[in-house]
C-alpha cells in the first residue's frame, strides 16, 4: 500500500450499461485524511462510482486506484483497509445485532468485541434484539457499526444517515470527525446538501453521470441558495428587489414577493425593511435547484 498516494484517484472513469450509461469520464482524487462528499441527486451515478472503486462492478473505460492500489488487480487488499456502508445492504435477519456483528468481526479477525459494545452504546442500539425486529433506523446503525468498528484507513459510506433521527445523525458526524482526527479518509455519498456542508472538507458534485464540479466546502457554502417569501402590507413595485446584491430572482405577485438569494442576507433584510413585513418564510432549495442555478444542465437522464 502506497502511503503517499491519494486515498482515491479516478481518471476518465466510465461505466456504461448497454444503451444507458452509469458514469462518464470521471476524473478526481481524494487526499489522505480528507472528508470528501460525493453529492448528487438519486440516480446521478454515486453508487455506480462506489461499486467500481470496490471492484463490485468493472469499468467500461478509465482507471481507478484506492490507497495507491489498483481497484481491479488489488481488490482483496483494498477491502482489508476499507469500511463500507452500502446504500442498501442485507443483514442476517435471524441473528441478534450482537451475533451479526461478532460473526463479521470474526471473519475480519481484527476487531475487539469491546469496540462493538462501545459503538452500540453511542448509537443507543440494543445488541440483543433480533435484526428482523429492528426498525429501519436501527438496522442503519448496525450497518454503520459494521463500517466503523475496525477503524479502517478509508471509510466509503453511501447515504449513511438515511433513517437516522437527528440525535443519531449528530453521533454519526462525531464519528466522522474522530475518524479524520486519527488520519482516516472518509468518502461520503449523499444527496443532502446540509449533511455534506456539516462534515466535509471538499465536495464532488455529480449530475447525470458526469462530474459537474469539485468544490472546497467554503466555496460551496458561498453559493448556497436561500428561498425567501415575504408578505407585505402593501404591494412592492415590480423590480424593487432585482438589484439587491445576491438576489438571483425576485417574483412579485400582489402583496407577496418570492426571492431566490445567494450569499449574505443583510442586503435583502435592509431592502425588505422599507416595507411593513406581515409574514416571512425561508427554506433550503432542493439540490436540483442548486444544480440548475450554478452548474447548468447536462445531457442524458439520471
């Protein structure tokens, strides 16, 4: 294993499924000790990329390496150093969570059972309940423990917080932070913008199987949109908010104004202060709205 090579490196990686395609000409790298978010809507190609990195499927073209090892030639060695959580995974339903995790630990041969207990306590998971009786969120906890328990050099996590309540999401974020602190690399696939903003150093943005951008997280936050709708005591003249710094779009309809905003809110707040504001709502835009605004469209379907 090459300790100086990037944790993940792909060059012109392509996977085609007959007449349809999975990913096209992906080129990016993930540095050691980095938390890298892989962000895109469902169907964009995130899982296809991950399965190719782990040699579960073979690329149609291009090349990839993980921890300095070739993904095709050295797949077994790569798997020894990776903790993996698939987006969809199977568990031994008849076993308890304890028996399931202990069995997998015995196959790996390098896991202290105390680590299983400690992670279960942090996730508030009862290890003695049969997996068949667990809720979706608790099954997700089993999958996360399975990925983290052997303290791998690289964690590859596909939609890791699905099914977790907000408190358990915070536990997950702390585990990611601790993994980075001990020098591990985290490759985290998600379609949830706030999630990657919360834990990642950089983000690769994939849409329709193609890499739209690789951004530092601070740059991505600077592009974050806000959707604001205000109800005013008196209608605002058309064009009132068009020249407010950061306003991407302003639509006035009667006594309401709907504004798409990027950057600091202060200029908009000052512009609204000229009116009597009866009601004010703000929401996060969808990922697709962010893509359309900042990265345009690409050919093909998701």
